[in-house]
C-alpha cells in the first residue's frame, strides 16, 4: 500500500508542476473586445504628430453639415465598409468617430476593424460635435 501511495505521490508531483507551468514564458493576453476611448485632446495630438489616423464613420449628410477631421479616412458605411478602406498595416493606430456621444456608428466601425485583425483601435466618443466644440479644425469632405 505504501508503494502505491508513493507511486501516486511521485506521479502527481511530476504532472502537477508541468500543468501549473504550461504557460510559463508565453504571452497569453486576452484579445481586446472593445476599442479604447480617446479624448479630443488625444486625437488632436496624435493626428497632428501623424501617430494616428482618424476614421470617419458618419454619413454624407453629417459630413456635409459638420465637416470632418482633417486627413480622416471616410468610410463608405459604418457597419459594412470594405476593410480595404483602412490602412493595410493592421497595427496602425486608428481612431474612429461619428457624430456625437449618442451615435454608435464609430463603435460599430471600430469593432469591425478589430474583428478583421486591427490591434490599435480607439473611438472618440464625443465625435465630430465634440471635436468642433473643443475648437479643433474641420475640413470639407472630399466625397
């Protein structure tokens, strides 16, 4: 009986440490499921320094009335745009925005980007309305 218990103890001591350290040295971070939030000041700094690309998820009517963040990528749709409309480098810092805090188009567009492998994604919850309210410049949409 002692031999059986000793054998079980030895077998367990060999198995448990291996299982306990199976992920040692490996980077097992959970994939982000929500984009980070950026402030108007963040986006202004990042876009001016060319550290981020603004991505406009608004429709044409909002763009015509409110303008766009200068240099922004203008999506054809917030939920069904072709991912080829985004930069090819999936590690590019992308900041999605829409009309204002009540609008969810930027979140939809950002999630679509993340689902397609983009890893550095944020939203500007205040949207173009908050951008303008903060005194930031706008441009007329090209499309």
